[in-house]
C-alpha cells in the first residue's frame, strides 16, 4: 500500500476517524481508550457488511487478521 488512507468507522455509539500510512498497522495505547472496540467493529463489518449496523468508509479493504488468518497478509 502506498500513500495514506482515511478510515471512518462508526455505529450508533462510537465513531473513529483516522489516517494510516502503512500496509500493516499496529494499534497501541493506554487502557480503556477503545482499541478493542475499534478492532471488534472492523471485524464485525468485515464479516457481516452493512447488516452489522456499522458503517466503514475507506478506499482499501479493512480487515482484522487474527489467529491463523495473520499468515494471509504475506
């Protein structure tokens, strides 16, 4: 991935709006700031699309690679 991409993901309670500049992004920070919620929202949207009640806007595919799936990134 080249360049930077804006990601907006929201449901009725939460909204995240940020840019990433890399193909693989590591999210880190203090406890209780919403990291897990963000990952769960991306995973839910990836699995169920608009039926999840989540709106995700980005020009690239957004997915959570977990468990055995992380190997698919290579």
